[in-house]
């Protein structure tokens, strides 16, 4: 066994054997694992920020649709059917589909008031982008 090791060592030193040793490969794998862990840790908060931004954008879309419906027909009842054009009201649809992200938030109407409910949170009236502060 010692003679085999010495023979392989001579061949490697002479450049006859190309390749990496097991230790070199293990070191590379460990370094890549550490880098992957750092990247995953750094990107952990991005999904919460993107959900909040999506909530703000969806709220702005719904607010614009509500304003358009009110401008078209001031006496119209504000609800999802009227905004989507699935009721008998003229005009519309003011939104193509109801914005929803059940993993983070949900929009709804209660007594004609647009409300946002963060996942696991309490329902609040949507008054602007600050209403999405509870979304994560």
C-alpha cells in the first residue's frame, strides 16, 4: 500500500495525473455551502417587502377603480361585482380581476368600504399605502 501511494505521489508530482484531491473538493463544497447560506439569509426579508409593495399596488389599483366607478355613476354601490363589471351597472369593468394574495393579504368590501386583511391580522379600512404596514 505504501508503494502504491509513493508511486501515485511521484506520478502526480511529475504531472502525469491530473485532477483534484478529495480534500480540495470538500473545501470547495464547504465554501459554496457557506456562500449559499449567506445569500439565503440576505434574501430572507425580500419576500416580506415585496408582499407589502404588492399590497400597496393592489390597493392603489382598487382605489383608482373605485374613483372611476364613482365618476361614471355617483349613485352606484361600491362592491366587487360593480368594479368587475359583472353586475347590471353601465360602464366597466373597472378592474379585470380581483387582486388577491392569500399568502400575505386579502382585500374585501364591508358596507361599501374597501378593507385589507393581512394574513393572521385584523381587517383594517384601506386608506392608502400605509394601510399595508401589517403585511409581511
